[in-house]
């Protein structure tokens, strides 16, 4: 029944596995994997955010050096901006995490995170460490070095340049510099409860790039004698791609940040600087490190076998390598336990599967299920080689079934296994917040395996359960499979702006994911856990987006919605994060809302036009306040269409995302000239569709105030915007979140009047946060103040200032 409802309710059982049809690599790709089998080298790349990583160097390390390479991103990027939608915060963190997993799937690296929160831009590592637990992050980094045992570490950023880049960037490099030396200090504990041996990487590098010098031209002229050049312009014959082509595909996964990349060919040089460790005499980052099998005890028995494997490989029939591969697997199994034993056995196991053309699949025709519902899971195993393979067992949701089925060439086995899940199996996305969460990254939580016997060797393959169906247009589709709670309950808005003298319409939205009608009680409690609303309701089976309207005068407070059914209680919403370039994820979002009382009677204007940019939630706030808000279609809009609006607001980054503003900007200028008010919110100074964002000279810089509590000084306290309809004071700038503003105007024409100045700690005043120009009969405003963050949180001080901008009118 569920698969007849909608196809989007699907997800991944293990967050770093992308839903897809099982793939069989080409013979050339298999050969490339065999070459990697003969290399025991390891690297770690460290930076602060998703998209910080140099995918060209990671690709070079994994493909040219054939090194096992990790990328440690301290944060998940949830404090940044989003170019593809209005989703910020946790939603953005989910998006960017999955974009990183996609990127590593392409460039060959492995992805890890620390528990550091991306709280937004910071100008200095001191600010970063004032909000991060530096000691905890250092212990996590030391733990990861000891656990993953990298031979070399590469920092994306320079630990010596505090104050010249994002504070998170410098902080990541400073932590890495400390961890490099502490990892081998037996007196330093890393908070792990298990025994982790000390480890000393051979070298620590800084990955130099042109943007540290301001421009490519400046970097071309710079003295590079202390840097180590790496020719990353390598063509990989077996793969049919060069290093840059693979790296650009990886880089282009960061869609939410607008980092689509062009590939390039030919020689290209990347640079690293040795920061710590043994000196180099060449451009080989692993110089002096034994990266052969001889580096581990007993490995000298493996080396000739792998060499033989490579030399005897038959591109026309890879299955001829299976016998030798199973012998190699058995020989590795005799080695003492080391990280390389685990890694190489996994590589051999994957090679056996690929050489045999094995098709291993665990699927269901249900996009999701809820606890205690029966689910039929289909297991399919196809042997496409001359090697006889025995299907020994199948484990679904930790329940093992002995099969004992021998599969000849082209023989296919499939069967269905009925299973149930519990509320311990929910597949919701989880941010890592504790050290134990951090450690779970290193251990698979997958519960579904297919056990095979090949040449007497037992091999277990872990797979996710996937949702498998036919799309009439696209054909065979694989999507992730989710276990979800039976009920999702949420307020339609996270904040309601109300007039406490009148009733407000509140909307509670429920989703029933179960296969039965659920009768229960919907109720609302306040911050004191007092019940303020109750209603008996029925949720029909599989019914989504059922809305219950409450007309009530709720006072200023926070409120939580609950649905109780028998002994089950639900007070979370299931928030889906759904984009075509990443797997569908969900996380639990508490069913809470905040009610903020606001005097709406001061509004004089009513009709607002809004040009959407990268997306924000301000239009909904303005509707709550009492404005009629229309979204302006730039493709069809004409000058006469704008005359019906009393103010037009340009959304964040609209001049970056909307190509039509190259010409339609003139309509805005004329609209203001004829008596209208235009309010342009922040735009970035890169990738502008046009430099004419205003009728007068206006140069957008990178100036920002990261201290959300920075004191403002009003230049002319009698200015209209500071007095009508609301009196604006320093109080209006209290309780702001994340930042005061960003991308201020650095240079502007005399027609623009700055309204106030402010500054971050130990910096000079800046006056480009809010500029107002009279233009003909109207006004043209540019503001870098982060209204897009403040208004959705119900910050009335910021809302009053924004309304004053909207209400500007030439009397």
C-alpha cells in the first residue's frame, strides 16, 4: 500500500551508503584496484568545513599514490548559507554532510567529522575556541590519528595566519599541529575507553594554494622555493580520466555552496609545505616510508602473491583471478591483527566479488516501515563466473538464516525474508555531539549481510536494505529504505508573530506512516508543561499532511504539540531533507513553536513584492505581521506590474542567482525613482550577475560583523528609518543570532547615507551595514544585516527595524 502512495519516503539505512543498483566495475577498474592492493600507504586531510577540502589533492593521494586517505571535516557546515533552497541550520548540515559523502565516493577518500558545531563565520581562532571545546576536539583528533594511523597529514589551512581567514580554518590547522605531536605521546589520553596505541605520522604538510596569496597572479610571482611541487595532472589509463576530471566531479557535489567545477587537462601543479616531521629530498610525500607489504610482520609472504595477481590478470576473464585472491585472503588472515590486515582483507573481499561479477542485493518494495510492522525483504545473489560459489547464510536485521545453496555460473538465488523493526532501528540522521558519537563513525552499524563461501573461504558482505521499484519513465530505481515512527506531529511554523489581543490561527500538521487508523489525543503544552489545548482525533492509515487548525489567543511562550495513542506518545516531527543529488534523509525535529506578540497596528503599507534569491523565510514572517506578500516572477514582470507594490524586497543572493536581474534591475531603479521603496538584502561579491545592484555606485565587499552582540552607533539618530514607525535603539540589536551582518558595502556613492557604524572586537568601525539612498521620489536600500537569520527566530527588535525599512516613504 505504501508504494502506491508516494515514492519519496525512502532513505539510507547506513548514512554513508548511497542508494544505488549494485555496480560491477570494468576489467580496467578491477585492475586498478589490484594495483592499490600492493600499496600500504595512508594519508589524512584536515580542514574545518564541507567543501574546504582540495579534491584534486585527495584524488591524487588515492589514485596516484594509491594511499588510503581520510578527510576529517571538523564541522558539517550547518552554520553557512545555502544556494539551492531556504533550508539552513540542521537541514543544511544534513545536505552538506551527504554532499561530502558523495564527493568521497568519487575521489576515493573516506569521510569523518568531529563534534565541532559550525556556529557561523568567525574572524579569529580565539573566537572559534571560545565556542568550541578545544581540549575535546584535540582529543578527538588525536584519537583519529591513533585509530587511522596516517603516514602523512595534510592541513588545508595555515596554522600561522590567525586573523587572515575564517577562524574555523586556522583553528583546524592549529589543532592538527598539536595533534601531530601528541598522538605519539603515551602520557596523553584521548578519552577513548578502549586501548589505542600511540602513533607518529611521518610528516605534516600545509596544502598551499593561490587563494592564500589573494590571486593567481600574485601566486605566480611568489617565491615557491620552500614548497614541494606535485604534478597532479596525471592521466589514469585504466579509468579513462585524468586527476582533475575526477576531482572536478567530486568538487561539483557541493551544490548547496555553488561549487560546480569545470574539469581541466594537462600538467597542473599543486603545492604543499612541510610543517613538521622528516625532511624530503623529492616530491614523494611518502619518501622513506615502506609502503610495501614488508611494513607489517608476515607481509613478505603476501607481496609475491599480489605481484603474481597483477602480472597474471586476464582483462578478458577477471574470474581467473579468484583462486589466487582467495589464497591471498587466507594468507592475510594469518597475519597479526593490524589496521592494514583489516583494510587489505576488505580490499581482497571486494576484488573477489568484482572478479566473480557477483550481484548482491537486499531490497524491499516498501519505501519505509514503522516499528512492529511486517516487511518482506528480498535477497538476490547472482554468480556470473565459472567459479562455484556457495551461499552460506543471510542476515536481515541481525537475524541469521542458514541457506547452504551452491550457485553455478549464471545461477541466481532469490528469496524473501519477513522481518520487523523496533524503535531502536530508526534511520534518522544524527549529528554527532559526544565523544561516543564521534567513535561510532569508525564502526559499521549495518545489520544486513550475505555470507558466501569461495574456495573454502568464508566471506561476509554488508549491504543496506534499499527501496526498489519501477518508474514508468526512468525504469529501475533504487532509493534508500527508512524505518520511521508511526506518527509525525509538528507545528506548521516554528515561530508565530501574533497580536495578543486577537485570536491567532495555529496549524498542527500530522503524518501517519502506519498501515492502520490511529485514534488518539492531540494536545498542546506550554513551557511549564501545562496543557493548554486538547482534541480527540483520528489519523487515517498512511495519511500525510493532515492539518488541524487551532484558533486561540496563545500568550508569549513556547509550546509543544503531542499525539498520544494507547501507550504510544509522539512529540517529534519527521523533517525530510529531499534533494535529487543526495539520498533522502530525515531527522527528528521537536514539535515546538514560539509565540511572539507584536503590535501590527503601526503598519501603513500593505502590498509587498518579493524577489526570491537563494531562499529565506522572511516572506512568511511578513505575512504573519500583516503584509500581503507576492513573489515576483522575473521572467514575466513588467514595469507596470511593479506599480501595485508599495515596497519591493530583494531576497538574499538574488543578484547572484537570478540572471534576469542583469536587465530587470533597471525596473527596480525606475520603480524607486517613481516613488517606490526597494530593500536589497545581502548579496555576495563573487558571481554577481551584474555589478549594477543599485542605481548608484555600490561595491559589495567581504566585511562582516560576526559578533551578533556588537554595539551599534547611530550616525543620525533623527533619521526617519530610526524613528518611524518604531523608535530604534540599541535594544533592537539584542538577542541576535550567529552574526550581525555580512557582505557589507565597502564603497558607495554619496547618494547613499549610512545609518550606523559597528565593529567586531579590536577592529575599526564599518558603516556599510545599512545604506539608504533617495532616488527620485522613492528610496533604494542596501543592507547586509542578517535579517534572514533574525526574523524567523521571532526577534522583534530586528523585525521593527526591517518594518521601518519597508515603511520608508517620501511624504
